[in-house]
């Protein structure tokens, strides 16, 4: 009989009643541990833990009731940090008539015992042993765990453990890393999608005991990022699709109206489906290839949380002939789309190959706009040799901001570097100019940090030369503007508004086809001045009155619709033939001032709105942050005096105000009215919570970088962390 070193009075680890210490010694022999198991099975459960011991830093032995914890793997999360797995042994036992364990043959026995040995990573002299008692059912994966013994032991004299270290990938090197229990991660995955991430965090924290009762930081999420990562890891490992999904896919493809272009299934790419309509392929040919005088950028971006384990990668373009009636900008249109379970380069190579196979002219697509997912561009480049990459400026900024933040710079140095990169380098005309400017900045950058210049040369130089400086922007038709991935984000948002991650593959495809069909209908309806879109003024000659259009035959209508696309490639003098009246011929040389008094002065054109004057991205403009003192002095511009939100006068020292285009509410003759058209209104920065601003993203004009001082930028960035500001 083994004598156990335990006192009559039960001692609890750190005063936690759920973790009594079985013995204040570290048992090492398997025979001793089996005696403990037998002791517990006979009914000695007063020293059995109902939760995992937390940060036991003494020689001790614990017995854990696995049925009382959510996940048997939680045993490994004891709050002491990372361990090194030394070895793992398996034993098999039976119970004799005296309820004692007797060793059985390998693989045979009523009970299976798994014994795993660990060393603490930060102190190799501190050992942990986990011994699990399982009911043997013949299959190791299905054996039911019953009890576990956890033994902690020092090699030599007990001592204080060294401080815990941060995770190897952590940017906060002073923050110690504590693993989270697998049961908590599983609960995060179950709840993600059903409720917001911040609510999941709050609920799990309260479940663990909250601010006043929680004892174990492994029982709740470490941070918000962990919630996002847990969800991402769930969606990034797709399950093998059922035969029902594939069967439904094959049935849909044989449908005459199906948009399924190709289906790929194999080892290289588990499942990939290319979706495209004939109209979409023709649209890309018309607007995006070398045959066009001004090729449009083809945007592409992968999105998540659509369908059960699928990635969705849509292409988008801004239609150059149309205006959205609500936003007054070029509408964002869905193009061919890839639905896939994996996203290696080969998936995008197959996607591009499918497009070119069905329309060989698409090999001449000129520009592909995306973020820094180079596997997308590399995959397309194989089948489109003339393709050039156009990089999203915001993603480039975010990438550089992350690196600069990791260098622990002060505010002045950080702002100086951002100014050098995105106000000087990015505006260089060509590579020679860029190289000269970058060389001139080396000394000042080295004074700030010796690593920054070398990092920029290694990881950013090529991106700027090929995608971001003026020369490639001019080639892509952007002029002095920059490319942003907003159209792709808009398309992804549109898809997510209709679908969710629980949608089946068939539903995803069906809903996508409905969206594309609705989109095509609105494009065609612009020809008769109806629907969501309208023709730009330069293409109004293509418009046909509705009654005229509907009086024509089906063949005649199709001909008119076809001219809607072909009209973009026509030269200015190659417009549709229109009847010219004798009056037009007779008066073509007459001055437009005919019939006016000689003393009459020509009427001055109405002053442009403030946003139109100062926003260099007016087509994307929804709201902005602008200077008040620039345009309220005298009669030089529109007067801004009173805040639309609080109705208080602007003070002279308040030089920055918010501007938004909205349907303005006003009062006249004791009655409330709403403007019939969109108008600009202005508010204090503190009043951006007004209902007219609530659903709009804040657009900060690029020109402000040139005229704002450092303190002004810091002030706006302070608000941007609390509001919805975005630097464009």
C-alpha cells in the first residue's frame, strides 16, 4: 500500500474551492498514479478538482474530473505559458477482484492510460506530467476520458519561476502570453456570426466570472483579435463538400440561364467555380482591353463569410458611361466571380484562364486593381501578358503604418515619415525622380531609425515604382488621383447584404445570378432614361425615349442596346447619325449672344460648392472634412456661419468643419421642409453624430495634407479613432 503525503485538512490551490490539492508531493511512478486512480474510483472524491489548476508553482499532484470540464484538452491550459512536449506513453490496465489496477497487454484492457511529459519552456527545471485515464473501446480516437492526474515537479530545489514572456509574434513585448482554453475557442466559433465580436467577448468574460469573480484568464478571450482569428481559422479550413452540393452544381450548369462557366475539382484546388455571363465578358472586352482608348481598371478582391466554407472573389469595374442616380458617381458593377475553397495562386490562374478561353480578347486586359494579394495578380498575369498591377493606396498606407508603429516612433517622426512617403515620394514622376528623392531622404530617415530605409528599399520600392508613383497612375488613366479598392469593398458589401456564411453553394450562385441580372437590367434601362443609372452627358446622344424604344421590334431593341457598349469605343465624330434641321444649319455660325443688349454683361456662372472646389475626388464624395476659414471671408465664396447639427455659430478659432451632401431639413414660414435635391450642410467636428452623418463614411480630402499643420492632422486622427474618418 502506498502512503500518500496528504494532510487531513484539504488545501486549495490559491484559495480556489474548485481545485483542491490531492497531495503536496509530485508522484512520478505509474504504479503510484494508478493507486490514486483506484482511490478515487472507490469514492475518495473530496480532493478531486472540478476545474483545471491555475498557475501551480509548487511540487503538487492534482486529480481532475474530466466530466466537469467542457473539453478534455483544457487540461493543458494552466496559465503558466508554453511547454515543450518531451514524450508520450500508453498503458493498458484491468481491475482485479480487489479493485486494484493490474497491467494488461498492449492494446488490451478495460482502461487505457495516456501519460505525457512536458518541460516548461521558460524554465527547463520545471516539469509537468498529464496522465489521462480512459475507458478503452477499441478505438483510441473514441475512448472516453474519465479522470486525469496532473503532476508538477521541480528538478532540484523549488524556486521562483522566471517572468512569463510575450508571444513570439506579439508586438507588445512587455505583455505576457497566456493561452486560451480550447473550449473557449470552440464557443467563440459557435457564436461568431450569430452576434457581434464585442458581444461575444463580453458574454464569455461574464461567464468566466467577470471583473469580480474571474480567477483564470484562460477561461475568456485574450483580446478581440483572438475572436476574429478564431473565426478566420474556422473559415479558412474548408470541409470536403458533400455530393449534394456538387450534384446541385451540375444540375445548375445545364440550365440555359446558368452563369457557371467552369467547375474545377482536384488536388491542386479542392473546388473552384467560375461564374460569368456573356454580357459581363463583353463588358470587360469593351472597357478593359487594349482595344479601348481609355481602358478601365478591373478591380478584384477576395471576401469571407459568404457560404459554408467558401471564399468569394468577385471582379468589379466602374462603368465609364453611366452615373448612379443616388451617388452621382460611376456605378460599381459586378464582373466575373470565382467561388473557391482554397486561395492559392493556381485558383486565380484557372479563373483567368477560364475567362480567356471563353473570350480570347480578354488576354489584352490592361490593368488589375487590388490590394497586396500578389497571388491574384501573378495568377492573372499568366494568361494576360499585358496586364499591369494597380495597387490600392489605402492598403499601401496601412502596410507602412503597421511597420512604422512597430518601430515605436514618436508622433513627430511618424508624421514626418508619412509625409515623406505619401506627399513626396508617391508624387514622383518616374523611377529616376523617385530614386533621387529616396536617396535624398536617407540621411533624415537614418537619424530617425537605421532600419526604415533598408526596409523600404526591400519591401516597398518595387510596389511604388510599378504601381503608385505618377507614371503608372497616368498610364492607368488615374491622372493625379490614386486607385482605391472601394469598388471591390462595395461589391463585397452588396454580396454580404444578401448572403451569409450559412448559405449553401447553390444559394450563393443563385443569389449572385439574381444580382447580376438586376444589374444588367438597370444598365439597359439607362438607355431609355429609367432605372438606377443614367447616361453621362457625353453619351446622352445614345438615349432613346421610352415610347420610341418600346415601339420597335425585338431585333431593333437589341441593336439599340448593343450600341450602348459600342458607343464607348467610338470617336467623338462617330456618334449615331442624327437628323439635322435647316434651322441648325442656318444658325450654326450665329453668336450665342444674339438677341441680347450690347450693354448686358454675360451672367457669371454660379459658384461651385465648397466640396466641388476643394475635393479632388468629387465623384466619390459623400462627406468631407474641410477648412471653414478658407471660404467664409467676404464674397469670395459660399458663406458658412451656422452649424447644421447644433444650430450654433461657428467660432473664428474653429477652422475645420465637417461637410456632407444630404437632403437638408429646413424651416420656412413656420413649417418644416426637406430639400428636393442633395445639398451640402456643415457641422462642428463634435456634431458628426447627427443623423444625416450617421450612415456615411467620412471622406477627408487629399488637399488637406498640403495645407494642414501637424497639430491639425493629429487632431483629426484623434477623432478618426472615435468616428468614421478615412484618409482617401
